[in-house]
C-alpha cells in the first residue's frame, strides 16, 4: 500500500514500490518510466526525472530535483532542496545534506556524506 499526495504527476510506465509515500505536488518520471523502490519517502514538491531509479528505503526531502536518468542507491537520505543533475548516481547508503548540488563530473560514492556543498559545474 502506498500513500500518494494530492496534485502529483506519476509518469507512464513508472513503478512506485509498496509502502512508499509521495508528497503533495510531486512529479515522478513525467514523460517516461522510472522506479521508486519499496519503502521510500519522497517529500512534497519534488521532481524525479524520467528514467530514474530511486532505491529501496530512500528518503528524499522536500523540494528536491533529481534529473533525468539518475540513480539514487538504496538506503540514501537526500536532504531538502537538493539538486541532482541529469544522469548522475548517488551510491548506496549516502547522505546528501540539505541544499546540496551534484552536477557535471561528480559522483557520490557509496557510504559518503555531503553537507552544504556543490559538486561540479
């Protein structure tokens, strides 16, 4: 059983795993499919791009933008108002602090912690 907030847009071919909570006003995989793993929480006002994979048990804070084709590993915590650019990966078990940006030329490896930072251009 999932809880999907009001005014959400869930794209064609998207899979939202059991036990997920998707906050009000989110756009998940608009255009083409994506996958949000079992037990994830996606905060209010988030945009999860087409072709993304958000792993099991992730928590994505309010106002985040996760670009097209991104992968967010299982057990990650992504703080509010983060911007993860198109095609990037955040490894399993990472914590990405509030307001962080992960952009061109960057990778956040498994088990890493980023705080108040911007990587890449």
